[in-house]
C-alpha cells in the first residue's frame, strides 16, 4: 500500500477518478486526506453492501460478521452474484495479497482475519499474492534485499493469521512468475496504454515496469479457473484502494472467457495519530505484530483521542468518539457491538475518560499481539507447506 517516499507520488497531478477539488485522494499507492467513503463508491463506481446482501450472509452462514455489520467492509462488486452462485452449489476461490514494503501492523491483518473467516464459512481455497515486484518498481528507495526480507517476514504473519494450510497457497511474484506469466501477457494484450493512464494515472515519468505491472496483480483472478479447469468464481477481499486493478481485470475477463472477479472492499483502519489510516511510514501511529508490550503501551498512551483538553472539560462537555482512533480501534478489533455502543454513549456524556479507553486498548492489544507472536514463531516451521508449487492445491 501507499508509501510517502514513493516516486509515484508525482501521479498526484492527475489523480485517478478523483476530482482536483476533493479534499482526499485514493490510489493503490497513495491515500491522502480525510477519506469520504461514500463519495469513493461514486467515484470508483462500486456498490454499497445493502441489507439484502447482509441477509444473504445470514441465510448462508447463520450470522453477520461484525466487520460487515460495522461497515468496515462496506462496498463491493458482484458480491450478490457470487453469494447467489454459492447458494446454487458453485464454490468460489478467495484471492488477496500484500505488497511487502514493510512489517505488518494491525491495519494489515484486519482484512486477512476477515478472509480467514470467509475461508472457514465458505470452505474456500485462498490464493495469497505477495507483490515484491510491485514494491520494487514503485519505490526507488527500497532495495531488493529489503523487499526479500519483508517478504519472508510478511509470510510469517500471513501464516500466523490462521489460514487453513490445506486450502491456502502463497505466491511470491518474482519467485512464482512462471505460474502467472502466460495469464499476464494475455491480460496485457487487452489493456491499452491509454486505459492504463486513465485508470492508474501513469505519466511519462512513470518507469515502464510500473506500466506493465497491473496484469501481474490481475493474473491470480484467473488462476483458479486454470487450476479447476473450468470457469471459477473468485472473491477478492481487499481495501478499497486496490479497486483500480479489479476494474481493468473485470473489463478483460469476459474477453478471455472467465468470470469477472467479485470484490468486497474495506475501509482503512485509522492510525493512532490525528487523522489518516494506520501507516508503516508513521510507525508511532501503528501497532505492529512484532511490537513489545512496552512499545504498545507507549504508542497507545500517546495516541490522539476525541477527548477534551482536561478531565474537567471532558466531564462537562463529553468527548467525540467519531473522530477518536482509540474508539474505532476498539470497535473494530476488540469491543462487542454492545460494548462499543456503551463506550460511545458514556464518552459522549462525559462519563468516560480517555485514560480508561487507552487502558482497554493497551490491554487488548498486548494480549492479541503476544498471542500472535507465538503463532508467528511457530509459522517458521510451516512456510513450505503454504508456498504455491503448481497448478493444484
Ligand atoms: N497491491 C497490493 C499492495 O500493495 C498487494 C496485492 C496484490 C493485493 N494482490 C492483491 C491486495 C489482492 C489485495 C488483493 O498491498
């Protein structure tokens, strides 16, 4: 995802599908400003997740996952279609990925945890792509050595998330390109430079590897059809900034005789700073899976909140949970729906102090991350089991 040192920042002159006057912009490489998620649905031309889709989830799985009811996953393409297919007995694959440009923080694992949940509920096979090539091409400051290091480390986090080893395969682009290449050139043949410029904002100063990259991220959308030797539906859980990739992929899918890949789009996890998403480039605003308990305490303690300047004012005026990253973080990760509502109301009327919420967040995060670190350590023994080796699972 985005990186401040990204040379691609120069595309901001011609922001993809986002008007100049908008106070925010979202591209696969850069998220800037306060994101208006409803507006993004209009700009990208995706659809909101309606109550009838939530009903379908309920019918199929017997429940609605909190990340759906809390609208963290809030937008989609063809989600209704893929659920309908499933109801008629047609299974789908899941496909998601990671650009290994740094270590993993809680914001990254949130969509992974949801993917794991979907894998369990729908008994889906999952392809997990690591785009080490993308990070190399899009970031002049990252060496191959560093990217290789992050790739190895990120794989441990993916495994520690708890995916089913029998139904999950990890692909590292530079290592497993032979499984993607023939699909990629076919996709590439259908995408003109003019389309690539319009969708991704490439310009004359983009290096030519960047321009040729999108088909590589598109290819795993069609890999399941090759593995299964029949058109196979694919659902991609991913943050909404990746949508431009799927837009072009969907355009070429029919021409190539495949189903269009369906998507379920998430928002970004708020960082612990004043505004914006959790970001590796501001490590003090993100909780990493490798952080020590002391560091977690320190980061949470210095987090921005929606509280008043003093305890007296907080008691008198109440806080503003809507803009409070501590509140949202607790809501998405740790509170039950009921607990979160109660926290919201108590904060609003001045009955809850920021210190209390911060203590809750610290404690929950420390427990979660300590536990995660144990699984991460164990993951070192099962890397081979997860690596993609050919056109079968
Ligand atoms: N481009 C993504 C990133 O930089 C990585 C990625 C590859 C991905 N394939 C994906 C993300 C599929 C979500 C779904 O993080």
